[in-house]
C-alpha cells in the first residue's frame, strides 16, 4: 500500500539555522532517502520551495479559478516536503515515518493513498 508523508516545518526557524544547519538537514534527508531505498519503501521524495513560491487556486462558482500568492491559511508551519512510501501496512508506514529527520517545527502527516 502507498502512503503520503507530508512534512511541515517552520521556514523562519530553518532559515535561522544558517547555511550549515540547512546543509545538515538536507544531508539527513539524503540519508533517510537512502535507507528507504534500501528497504524498497520509497516511491518518491521531494523537497518543496518555500511558501513564498506557493500559489493557491480557489475553484468557486463556474468561472476561472482565483489564484493567490502563498498558502491560503496563516500558519507558522509550511509544507516543506513529501515522501510517497510503499509499505505492507500502516504499522510499517508509521515505523518509517517516525524516523523522518528532525527540523525546526517539524510536523509530519501520514495518509494512505487510495487504490486506483
């Protein structure tokens, strides 16, 4: 079964970590991805650019979608990356998700992906 692991963090705190701190976070995720690959548990893993690059599309009425800058909700956390995992079940997915590298303000959300 596939699972979507969304990673939220605090962009301001990550920026405050400086170049060395950011490089360490990237290296931690590289190692995490290698571990997932060795277990044949990774389908996809990607970092996202900051919320200043995000666009929100609102589909209201019958007209064209309304596009606004940034995430719609005001929050300290911003979506920073994702993994798509291939696991035998929820227990394995949770075990892997608990190993995600830590970063400032980390919140992880794990959701099963519906089959076709």
